[in-house]
C-alpha cells in the first residue's frame, strides 16, 4: 500500500486530524463488513495499527488475517479457540479471562487503536500502577485518558491534555470529543479502577455442586494413586502391611461415597 501501515504513519507524525478521523471511520466500516455483512462470520483477532494499511488517499484496509477465525452465521463455539490470539496491549480481556469470544474482541482492539490515533500514545508506552501492581498495557491507555477526562470539567482542558500535539489545533472539537467517548464505550469492560468486570451470569459462578465434584475427583485420584505400591512405599515406608489392609477397603469406600454424592449432585454447571 502506498502509505504503508497506520503504525508507520503514527510514528512518523504524518497524519492530520482529517486523516485520522477518516481512518477511524474506514476501519470501523471494514470491521462491520467482517462481522455483519460477509457470508461467513470473520473475527480478525489481531486488530492493531500494524495491520491497518493505508492507500494513496489514506483509505484504510484491514490486513493480515493470519490469526483470524471463520465461523458460520449459525453461531460461534468458544471451545474452537485453542490459544490466546492477538497482540499484547490490544487484546480484549475475554482472551485472558477465558470468557466467551465474540466480535467484541475485535471492537475492543479497535477502541484501543482509536485512542492511540487520538493521543499518539502506544498502549505499551504508558505505565500506571493499580492495587494489584502494574496494569495491563491496554488498560493503561484507557485509564490515562479517563483520568484526564475526570480531572477536568472543561472539555477544552482534557482534550488539550490527551490529544497528540502533532495534530496541532486544527480539529473539530465536537467530533473529537464524540470519537473519544465512543471509543471508551467500546472499552467499557474496564471499570474505573482497572478491575475487569466479572460477568454476573450464573454460569460464571462456582457453586457448591462444582466443589463437590472437585472433591470427588480428588478422592478417585487418591484411590488410584494409593493402589500403586510404589506410591505407598514412598509415602509410608515401613508400613507396607498396614497400607495393604487399608487399600483392601479404601477403593470400595471411595466408590460408595462418590456414587452417593453423584446421586445427590449429578451435574456441575457444565452438565
């Protein structure tokens, strides 16, 4: 492409306000096409400035589908993702916290890209500490922007603090404010304190039944392990006869207990 990638242009400070707004809108249209208009549902899974190419007119093209995933319109099976996909700083929290993967993961990455275009700051260039230590890269940029907004009641004041100085003052304040606020809405999975919002759906809660099934699994594992003389000889040296007597009844006892528990608690939240 004639003008290379968005990352190249951001680092060389060649983009004015009109270019950046057009790139933001064009990239949004590209993602909308992948998510809503294609015959198959495509998740890109690695939206970042390096994967947005610019033609001679600075029209953006979403590129590099090496990590993308193709799905039927009928639905998306989260189990088909065998590993985390994306680039640190742009990855949605769903990847890290093993939450259901939907088109929102691309939207989150796009929100980070928009903030990077507005501020001129890479999500990995800001360091912010929270109560749990250094915050994740993407959330650092989000928090930095929110802190500037919350700290100043005047729109002109917080805009002046977050905008890339290379854009100068030639920009539409109303459109810029709207662009920043919409980007933050896409990134709303983060609370102000940077804690990831845990879904309130019951299927994400560990219940008593799950705990019982975990205990059953441990009991079965112990029974199997103790049936091996090498294990008992290592753990209880000099007590071979005693352990033989114990193991005559222990597996049976475990089987009876687990059978009873299984009748009382037949299903975990996963079935």
